[in-house]
């Protein structure tokens, strides 16, 4: 399975994977508007890979097959102030 990967010119660390290079026909118009101008990154064969650096390869393949595209967004930024007890910090002075 081949896919073409594009990065967003509007949103940092946001990528869209599609089945065929330059064919965005299966991507909803609203998503494309928010994504911005797609900038081609590479064509990638998913068949020879067991994993991807920043995406779940099983989910990528599933979304490409079922929806015709996969949207990769950056992970949420973790705030150390939200759960201080997880880091052994006290919220009391």
C-alpha cells in the first residue's frame, strides 16, 4: 500500500496521508480549508513497514482503506501544572 504524505502550511506538525499523490477528492472540504495548502513531503510504502515514527500504522492503513485519508495531528502539550502530584509536587505551600 502506497500513500502520499503532505504537511499543513497552517498547522505545525499536522500531516495528511492520502492514497494517491495530489488526489484530495476523498478529503472533506472543511478539513482541507482548515489544513491549508498541502505541501508534499514524500510517498511512502506502508507494506514494508511495521511501524511509523509518529502514527499508528494499523490506524493509518485502516483510515486510508475506509476513508481514503489519514490525518496526523500533534500530540497535546502536557502541562506540568495540571497534575503536579504525578510528579511528586505538592500544590500546597
